[in-house]
C-alpha cells in the first residue's frame, strides 16, 4: 500500500529530527496524536498540531501522558493509525498503556525523545538511558519492537518503519530518539508518496458474525476489526481467550502470553535490522545504536588508522535484540565494545549473547552530551590489550 | 405479551448469554444498571452496531464484557480517555463509558473533568456504591462520612465528592442522578442522554451488598433499596450543589439537574479551524470503510 | 568547517545558521549539521547556532574547535571567544561587541550590521546582513547558493528586503577584504 499524498511533504528540507519525525508519522498515515508537551519532544506534537488540520485528522493535547497513551489506542480501535510522543518522565507514565497495547494487540507508535534521567534529570540534554525501560518498563511478560534513528533523515524513515512493524505484528513500537537527534538539523529527503511503502492494517476478511477478536493467523498475529463494523469486538485487558472473554486460569495465561511473546520471537529474523562496517576481519566490534553509533563509526575509523582491526555493528532495531548475530560474531571476534549513552544497558544483552566467548566492554556515558570519538577509541584500545579480562566494566 | 417476548429476544441479542452467570454478588445493583442500559438502547432505537462501550477496571467496569456490542475493558481509571480516542477517530460511534466511583472519579478523576471540559460527545454512567468492591471494600472518594471501609476501619472522616456538581461545573450538557431503586426513571434518563450531543453524565447510587452494606451493618440489598426509596427526593432542575450526599443522614437528591446545549469538541474544532484556516482546513470525517 | 553563530535570543541566530545549513546541504552539494544551544531564558539570554559544513558525512554532531565565530552580542563573545580555533576567524557586529578581552591569534572582521539593516529597511534583517557578511568573508559557499536558501526560508513578501540585506552584507565584506 502506498502512502497518501496528503501527508507527504515531498522534497528536500533542512530539518531537525523532531520535525522530521512528525513528517515521518504523517507520511506513515498517522492521523491521530494524543500528546502532552515535554522537552525535548515537544516540537513533534507542535508540528503535528499545525499540520494535521490541513491534512485531515485529529490532534488532541491530553491532560497528561497517561491519557495520551490510551486515547491513541481508542483511535486505533476506531480505525486510525495513531501515535504519542514523549520523553523520560512522560515515558514512565505511559508504561501501563504500553502493556495494555501489548496485551490487547493494539498497533501504535510511542516516540520517546530520550533525555537524561532519572526523574526530571536533564530536560534539554540527550541520553539513551530508557532502552531497558522500553523493553521491560511495563509489568508482565510481553514483547515490543524498538527502533533507534541516528539522524533527522532516519527520524523520518524510521517513523514509517515503526508504523509498518506495528501494523504487521500488532504491537506497540517504540521510536527511541534522543535529544541530540531530535534537535539537530540536517538535510532530510522526503520521497514522493508512491515511493513510500506502507503495511496495511491486518483487517479481518471473514463475515462479521464469524469474527473473533483474538483468533491468530499462522504467524500468531490476529486480524483486526474496528468498532462500528458490526463485529461485536471484545477488547480485553484481562487474560482472555480468542473471543476476548476473560479467562483467569494458568492455561489461558500460558496460551495467550506465550503467543504475545512468540509472535515477535518467531518472527524476529524478519524484524532485526542492523548495519555492519568492517566487521569481516574485526578483532574488536563496537556495538552501538542511535546518535552514539555515528560517533562509534568515527571511533572505528580512528582505530583502523592506528592499525587496530575494529568494526561496527550498528543496531537499527534494538528490540528484539539480535541474539543470533551477536552469538555468531562472538565466535569470530575477540571483544565487543558496547557504546551507549547510559551506564550499561544494551551491554548486558551483548554480554548475555556472547556467552563468554568474547570479552564484553562498555563505553558508557552518563548522558548530557554524546561521547567524544576518542572516549570510545580508548575502550577499543583497552579491549585489545592482553591485560583486560572478560566482562570488564569501567565507567 | 408479544411485545414482552420481543423485548426479551432483543435483550438476549444484546447479551453475551454464554458468559452468564455474571461476577456480581446477589443483590448487587450493577445488574439493574445493565438491564436499564440495554432497555434504553432498545427503546431509543440506537443502532447497536454503532455503540461502543469503554470500561476501566472494577465491578461495574465488567459490564462491557456481558454486552454483545463493541466492548473495551481497559485499564483502571482510563475509560474516558480511551473513549475520547474512539469518538474523535470515529464521530459516527455512540460512545459510552461505564464504571464505578473509584474507577471514574478517584484514579480516573482527571480524565473525567477534562472530558467534561472539552465536551467530548459521550455518555458517562457512574455506578456509585460508595466503596471499592472488586478489591474488597476499601474507602473511596465517595464514601459517606463515618461509614467504614477496610482502609477506613474506624469510619471515613474525609469529605466525599458531589459528582453531579463536578460534572456540572466542568461543563457537562446533561447531568442526572438516580438510584438502583429508580429503574424507570433511570432507563428514561439513559434514553434521553443517548440522544444528547456532548458530555452527558448519569450517576447511579447502588447497593454493594457484600462489602459496603455488610461492613457497615446497613442491612441487606433489599434494605438498601428501601433506604434509597425512603430517603430520595426527586428535584428535577435542582442546583447541583444541593446534590451533596455527605453522610447517610442526608437526603438523596435525585433527578435531572442539567440539560443544556454546548458545541461539543468536534463541532468546536471544525467550526474554529474552518473559520481561521478557511479552505486550507480539511475536515476529518472518520476512518475509511474496511472490508467487513 | 565549524561555525558558531552566537548572539542573544531573538536576534535570529538560529535562522542564520539554518540558512547556511540549508544552502550547504540542499543547494551546495555538501553535508551540514546544525545543533543549537540556548540559555534558559526564552528571550534575551544567549543563543548559539552551531554549524558544521563538510564534504564528507558528519559523524560527530557537535562543535569541537570552531573555525569561525560570529558574535552578535557581548555575552556571546565572552562566552565563546576562548573556544575559537587558533588562527580562526572572528566576525563581530561592531556596535554590539567590544573586543574585551582582546582575542589572540585570530583574524578579525567587523561589520556595522545593525546600521546596514536599518538602512536596508528594518532592524530585524540584521541576521541576514550577517549571513551576507559571513558568506562574503569566508567564501565557504557560493553567493547564489546562499541567496537561494534565504529566499526559500524567509516569509513570503519579505524576499526583496532580505535579498537587499544579504547583498549589502556581502558587498560590505568584499569591500572590507580588498
């Protein structure tokens, strides 16, 4: 399905990541945002508020982030594509409804322009310290998808990618930006609508009387009907059966929650996305994502200039985590350096998947600014030094 | 007789009968509310395919699961915020939020006042049983003074909310209160509110037999119905400030208090954007039709 | 090439950076990345637009040692003068900035940009005069390319005034250099 020309601002722009993200959401067909202003994400909703009356859709500034994160789910069940946009403190308030979207299989997008935390932290400065929260923040077992852009261009591209994943797998998708990417200006190329491929909602095709809200297809994803279609849908936040009826038993829990998890795990090989740079002969592989991956690229180049065989694995999709890829690389390389703007989050995943076959080091940063390339280089050098041991952690 | 049979069939068509028996205790008033709501739907000839019921969490919030219409059992307190999304994304839906007092006015209080302020076109039905039933009888923001709850073991000393007054002050276009005793008036009130455009609010005093009544030794369900009957005064058009029910010694003021016209959110939005953006404004009409 | 354009909030330093970034990345066939830094005040505090223009992809997005500092206020000058690269270029609005402390080992260019802006029509085009002056002094971008970006950015109906502002700034720079 092609994008609707009405929402696509085709052309070349010099734009910041927040504005570009908004254009990406519009291009993806998002016609509803419920939001609450919070630095450094506010520009996304400000632009949406300005654009949407001229495109056809709804923007509503809700009373808080809790309301924002559920009003969009109402809009989705009424048939629209919808997103909300926030940053740290607001993201914390949205956690319950990320779980709701996972449980009720409501396709929607949560944009988090990350800033330094915990609590109010650094409202105007970047961090990547919500990465674990994005995966584990709501209670219970569930899976989500998270993508991490490293440029304003990617804020546009990945907003579309996020919606496509959301519709394909009927999960909440996290677009994990950060203040640096959100506020930096670069050239953004917006293609024409017919160059933008969108995944259509998986609408039910059976007769209205036969529709069951949670009967999955072979890939474990159920089809959707919207309110008002005459399907008498039952959308249930309690553990439920295929009809949407609550069933409070261990058996029903196992069946439902396993499916919610497996629909992502079984399809993970189709969801993973990463970029590799000079990985073939690398003795040290830097694993990075988002804005830090750009600096990591520079660090790898500096290392190569010094004769160190360094490479880069840049994660585009951070969740689900590319377990197999890390396992495979761990057998070939000597060390991983995880470069991220936090004090150690995704490095835990790298460590887990390396199974002790390669050293795992952290090039962490408490946030407030991005790493200097030299800071990552220093850890790369440490990684190849014979004195460093497996699992070394230095902040 | 035929008419009654026809009504019975219609009622059964609107129930997910394979889900019965329901979770509510015997003597509970929520079943009365369900009954009145379905009768009102039928009597008002509302297209049941275009009705969506949004609920939060609690005894009353289970109501959507028993109705054979589009139903949403969401998170605690958030029924109105969810319903706002439903309504704005599909203006053709008749959106109804039904819940208890704890759900709607404690944890969901913020959404309540803002949905009323924005005049979102929805019918909100709040079943007030003066305590938290599903979690075992804790005190609520509606608990009458000196009545006990498990978290107010010596009796409540806080001031309870006057819900019609809040709804009125926040701009609701229709405000009424009845009790589980007033089944006829309640049904007619729901019928009337279903036809209203804008934020309509009906509060229903209801008996929580196993917890609130038992704990406070107020008698059985039937005794509470008698209490409602004997202590209610019907005052249509009363100032909502008079609807205070602070203690069990107060009179229960019931009736239709507010019935007025105000442009709803969508009308305001469309009217305003049309005025300031002129031909640049693209009015949102609703989602595209899907295959079903 | 790293450029910092700094002044007080409301002077249009962001727009100036935006125009140069747009000129470089959309019309000039180069890469450009712009970040910003602000004081906490909405108006009147310091504001600075940080621009990197390069023939290669820009990986590190922030300034390290600017090649060019454009200062349009005293506070911006004192705040940023020590960051300027040795042998770098300092461009100031001469009526708004006194060279105190005296900068060492930098090339200094002064423009009466406020006065020029007033002659052109309005004080608000000060930033566009400065863009012209920067373009004329540094020659990092072709004149036409910058002008294109200006016309593409400014509000409809103000194109002529902005074009005049740009050209006046540019000419002043060329005269100043010769």
